[in-house]
């Protein structure tokens, strides 16, 4: 239960980073929706890997293979994020920040499942 709470805190901070960076890049640098989403994702990804490894899963696995698995998972959910933003904000015209907040809920759930079951497992631990 403690791990889930810490993941929630890290996920909340990651989500805030994602949303704030998106908002700053899109509003102050006037970058369109999709590139702003990608930039925000990169910044949030870097924070998320570090925080999940150190605080949530307290991993001692080799960094490179673990980081690569984390990257693949996050790229998958990052693509989902971009598709959702494009469809709901650009195509359907929903308010972009509201869509960003909503789609992060789905992304957080999927990322936790992948992290718990596949990425941050200790060696010898079975699913």
C-alpha cells in the first residue's frame, strides 16, 4: 500500500510537470498542441524515471536495461497521450488543458501496471 501511495505522489508530481510544461510551452512559446505535448512528455519522462527508480520501486537493477524498458513503456503511453490530445483537442475542439488532465489519468494507470509488473521487478521476482 505504501508503494501505491508513493507512486501516486510521484505520479501527481509527474502529471503536474507534464501539464505545467505543456501550458508554458504552448502559451508562452506559442508552440502547437502536438509539439508542446511531446516536449512536456520528455521533461515528465526524465523526472518519472528518476523518481520511480529511487522512491517508488527502490530499484537496484542495472540502469540501462531498466531505463530502456521504462522508455519503451513511456513511449507507448506517450504516443497514446499525443493521439488523445490530437483527436480530442485538435480534431474535436475540446479544451486542450482539460483533455491533458483527463488523459493523464489513463496514462498513470497504464504506467503503474507496466512499472510494477515488468520494469522495476527485482531480479528473480516473478509476475
